[in-house]
């Protein structure tokens, strides 16, 4: 694991890494990002509708195959989801786009 990967682990995508605690908040719901450049980050999906979770996410990042592009993450239909706060599901890396 390189320094960039260590910096990302356990943090929430989109939160400022210089915040005193950029980790998850107890009252929020998250998808764990697995694989790809954002592996180990959590994505806040608290206010997402179920169909939005089904669609996954295209997340802007400088760390992907295309700097300034997006990394694509989606859930697997056969994986369970846990309702309520905490980590509810996993989004798996499925590619990058400019």
C-alpha cells in the first residue's frame, strides 16, 4: 500500500482530509468503495433513493486512469444491503472515464 492509499483508508469521499476527523459520522449511511483508485473510501449515500444506489456512482477523481475524469463504482445485485446508519453496502470499481 503506497502513501496515497494509506491516506484514503477509512475516510469519506468528498470530505476534506485536513478536517480533524474526516472519517464516517455515526448517523450517516455509507457505501464502501472497493477496488480502483478510491479503494477504502466510504461514500455517503444517506439521502440516496434505492434506485440511485442501484445505479452506482461516477466519482470525480485525480487518481484514476484519466486525471480529472471519473471512476465508476456500482453495487453487485447479489450482495446484501443493511438498512440504517453505518456501512450499508459495497460499490465495486468497474472502470474509469475521461
